[in-house]
């Protein structure tokens, strides 16, 4: 290292730990206890400790009576003495070596999570912590670097090819009421990290019981709704997990770069406090050059009289490494040398290197732990996706071993001795918690030198690094990128020219595979990773005709591999609906299903989801949002229907809006109030298929007459809108327009259903004395017949028997003049209201509206500007014609079944 460093060898020591002095006897006692029981806990270093507060066993979850227990010195696993022989949960220090297929996690922003425990250090999450958006992993901010890349494998990336899936077990953070599938006893705990859960099928089990569960996973009760990972392909080498799963980046904190998490406080201050005891000292420990540059350190507290070997061992434990301490040594940095480093000074550590004696004593001394050079060592070579029936082979390498010689020695051990060396390559894989990085090694590279370089950079990274032998194959790269926000109604060539001009796309590796003209969107097929990443990042800052573009990474669903009885659920969630409930549902559905079937509507709208499922022979749709969101999705479905193999998917609703009238009619409730997302999915699976009419409204404005209301713009060309629930003219639309304006002025306040209804009430009271002779301002034709209107202030066309948050505007009284309304009868009901008071009486259930007509074709003539609203979207319509007619085929909706849910099972 640079000046200011020195190696520490032999018996002299800078400092040491308060518990290390008695470690030998305690550790020996723990080892003896485990040996007497005939087994050794996997990777743990247990020692007998004195308990100073109520403590629970992490194995059996029972209270540890007495003053003594056994605690792992690395991962803090706590156990009864009687339970030591049964502990099967591996220590955090060896967890990376047990990962079958390394898959990086997808961490959201740090947050506060009650009654949750860190997977790495097993301690409670009392401060802001991270959680994976795809699986149940929770971890402290300073433990995130040590979390192994064992997330759910939700797609194939071009290498794997297998249709059988095993359970993906995750330890702990289960509800207290959780019951074991094997012994039927309680396996959850709110006191410790305990119990196991499969993150695909949801099966629960004790740590002692899960090993007897059949390894194959059938995806449990939701098996027919889950999109199997073997059916999804995504080439994602250069994209973060957030991009792959279309998770909004605005949720991320600004410092979410690489693995740099609050570098200056990365030393686990929650574990070790700077000691005021003169017999002890607190040390900063860096694990290599990378940690020094980032100022990421761990703190250890040690006695000043401890031996050097004990200090090295404490430093290794701080970095979750269980290697022999004889293979490592400590180097120290003086504070002056550390603070004068330009890289460190970017964190404003200090500018004055002439430190006073008081400051010098209060700042912990900084040390770097280094691996001693080796003449030879044994490495593991994993056979990657070669079907050879073994996890890895061990190989001894020396200073002359190169990549070429390693491949030559490994092939016979894998039964491939007859194959040519040039057909294989050696790949170095760094299994980081946020990203799995792969690098092909040069044939002449010296393996020992490579290992030395990795350890010099970070001994933690060495613990997370593997070597794979991979068969050379001409891999076909195919990245599908959705680009929206383009001008509509253009040809494929015109869209290509726009992208050439704005994004400088390379046509030799980029082609337009699908065009959605009506929506102004294209699907790009890209055969180069770097070009795909460049385009994706550039789209974010590009506008066309003053409209920003958006890009979404699209997975490819291999429809031929979908099981026959599988009808996957396509989920759309509007995170802006229902306050923060939309975001919570996004997280829940990503965990319960395959994240590739859950789409956030604020990220490209419904089109990316429908395109992803365009080749799926049979699927259903769940829309989480208000009535406006449902109309948005149904409108997009109508436009893209002809491009879907399953042209008529059934649609279920999870109501998150204010009125939720369509959700009420289909028995999905008045609004989401925190029900279990799993139960919701079961209800969708058991729902009944019903038909519903949709209506097309043609708005043809004429030239405004003199004396038109102030503020009315010049008439626009005829436009067409779709209606699902109702269309209102007059006072009903006027209240909606006032509410809409209030929400636009202060959108942050409109995140509660109760607040929204309060604003509706306020604007209604302001109009209570308002009088308007609407019947004099409009003319109505129903099925080519003129209809005389009574004295009214509002005219409402209703398609469903629910209006204004559940009111029955038509009424239940029998009337020989009209048929009984149904949502699939091809008829609309026309109702009038006399004012705000009448509307309030209808919503209170005291009156119904004035029945005017029932028909299938309507023409409304506006003689002056009139407020109009369709499914809650209001505006001022200029004088002209409004024509309402049936909109093509009826849509298939899902109506919640009243029968009791079937018993859930795996």
C-alpha cells in the first residue's frame, strides 16, 4: 500500500475484543456440546454467553430459561444447548456458497418495517432498512453488502433450460399465526427470525421440518394463475432488476449507486459503540482497496491486550468470513494518511491533517485486513448449465495454473475429456446482492494472480465470487424494448426515421418488430446489450413534439411452454389510486405471482402488459384502481384486441378509487380496505364470467353561438370516448368538474376516499341554490324518437345499477314501460335529477331519479355549452351533437362469486 501502512504479523496487537479473552473455553464448550450430539451446525461458531435480557431460541422459538445460551459469533444465531445438535440453518458466512443459481435482489427505497428481522445479522430492523421488491428478504442498510444473491428466479436468461422448479425457501419474518405444513404446529414468531416459507407456493414449515418436504414446487393454490418462470425469457445482462421488473425508479434514493450505501456510516454502529473504557479500543476495519476508496468500514471493539490472531478473527467475523485466521493479516493506516487521501476527502472527512491529541484519541484507529499470499490453493469450479449431475468440482491450482490449464483439468472430472478445450470458457461470477456480474477470463490469465487481485480489492467479494466452466455457444441476444409517447398513426418506416433522428439507433442491430399506431408506440428488437442500454437511458431525456418518450423492458413469454390448465393473471395496478395502497399491492402481487405479470400503469400504461401477453392462449386480467383506471384498461384492450391470441380475456376489479361503482356491481366491494392480497387472488380465481355492454360516445361540436359562456374554446374536431358506467350532463357533471379543478390545484391532499367524498359534499353545498333549466338547453332522441324532457338540472345515461358511489338512480320499483335493467341487455337507462338536493336524496336512498327513457341509440343536441362527464372524467362541451351507441362486442368481466372459497392448499 501507500505510505502510512504497515503489516502486522506475529503476536503484537493493536487492540482486541471484550469477549475474545474467554473465547477459547466458550467456543470449545459449544463445539463439545455439538460434537456430543453427533452433528455440527453448518458454518456457525457458537459460544456460551450470559443472557442479560429476555431471549428466544432461533431454532425452536421458545424462551431460553436461565442465564446462559449459545450464540453464533458471526450471525448472532441464538440457541438452547439442547437445540445445538438440531440446527440446520446455515450461518450467513457460508450462505453464498449454498446458492444454487445466483439471482440478484431488487431493492426498493429504505423504509421502516415493524416486526421484521435482518436476514444477515438476524437482528430487529429498528432503523430504516431495505427489502427486496420480489422476495421476502429484509436487510439493514449496513448488512446489504453481505446479503447473498438468492432471489427468486423469475425468468430464463438464455442459459438455463429446465421446467422443474424446487421450493425457494426464505427464513423468518412469518406471521405469529403461521402453521407448519408438516407438523401442523405454530412456526411463526414475532420475537426472532424463525420458520421457513417457499416464496413460490407459500408453504410454511419449521426449520426442522422443511427438509422433509418434497423438493419439487407446484406453485400451490395459485398455480393456475402464476406465469411459470420457465415460460418467460428475458436477456437482462446490462439492466438492473428495477428495469427488468418495470419498477419506478423515482422510488429509489439518490445514493443508490452500485453498492455504495451511506459510505461514511457503513461501519455497523448499531452493533458496536465506541468504547469509553480505557482497557478497550474500537477499530475501523476495511476489507480492501475498494472499501478504502468508498470509506466503507466495519467497527470492532477489542481489548488492548488481545493477541493479533484474535483481532484478525474478530475482523473476519465482522465481514462474515469463516476462513482460518492464519491466512490473513492486518495492515494499519495512520489517521493522517487516511484523511489526506483525495478519494476519502470527497466525503468531507476532514481538511486539517494536523490533528490535535484529543481528536486523535477519539477517532478509532483504521486497519485493513489482507489475505496472506499463497503458493497454491483449492478452488471450486461450477459446471454452470452443463448437465453433469454434480454441484461443483474442487481443483488445486498453483502459480503456473492458467485458465487454459484449469479447463483442461476440469473437463475429465466432468466426463467431458473427449471434447475440445476451445469449446469451453471460464467465467468469473461476482454474486452481489444487487447485481450478479459475469466476466470471461482470458485463456492465459494466471488463476492465483486473479485470486490475489480479487482479495486485494475486497475479501468480502472473494467470498461472493465463483468460477463457472461454460460451454461456448453462439448466444442469440434479443432485447425487447417498448417505446411509447411517439406521434400516433405513423408507419413503421416513419417511426424508424424518428428514432434515427432522436436516438441515433443503429439499424444493423435495432429493428421495429411491432407497431401500435393508434397509441403511438413501437416494440424495438435489439440484438446488442450495450445498444439496448444506451437507447433505454437516452429515451428518458428525449421528447418528440414536446411529448416525453418512455421506455419499458419487455419480457418474452414462450406460449408453447405454458401448461394447458394454466390461465395466468395479468395484473395492472395504478399506484396513484387509493393513497399508498396501490404501491403496497404492487409489492404484494409481485411476491405472490411472477413479477413479470404485474404492471404499473404509470410506467407506459396498459399496452406493455397486453403486448407481453399477446401470444398467451388464455389469460385473465385484474385491474387495481378506480373506475377511470378500469375504463383506461378496457379501452386499451378494445384497441389491441385484434392482436391478441386471447382476444376476449375476462377482467376483474380491485376497487381503489372514490366511487368504485363498477366494482360494487360486480361484488368486488365499495373499496379496498386492506384485505389479504392472497385472498383477493383466490377470489379472482373463483370468480364468475359475465358480459357487460360498452358504449361509444361521439362528440361533434358545432360553431359556438354568440353569447356562449366565457372561457369556452374553439370547437375541436369530432372525438370519440368510451363509456362503461354512466354519462352525465348538467349538474352532475358540474360537480365532477369542480372536484376535478380542486384536485388539480392541490393533488397531494386527494389521497383518501373520505377526503374526496368530503370535497364532493362541499362543492355540492355550494351549488344547492343553483337553478338551471337543462331541459331548455338540450334536445333528446332515443332510438330515432324525440323525447320530451321534464324540468330537470341533470340528465344521466346509466349502464350499470350503481351511480355516485353506490346509489340506485333508476330505482327498484317495477314499471311496465321499461325492462328490468341489466349490464348486458344492450340498453341504456336515461334518468333525470332536479338538483343537488335530489341527488343527495338519491345517494341517501330516500328517492330515485326521474325515469325518462330506455334504449340503444341516443342523440343529444346541445344548444349551449354544457358540463359533461363520462365515467368521472368531466369537461365543458361546446354546442353540437352527442351520439351514444353500442361499442362493438360486449366485454367479459369477472363477478365475485358468493360461494365460500375453496380450501387453500399447495
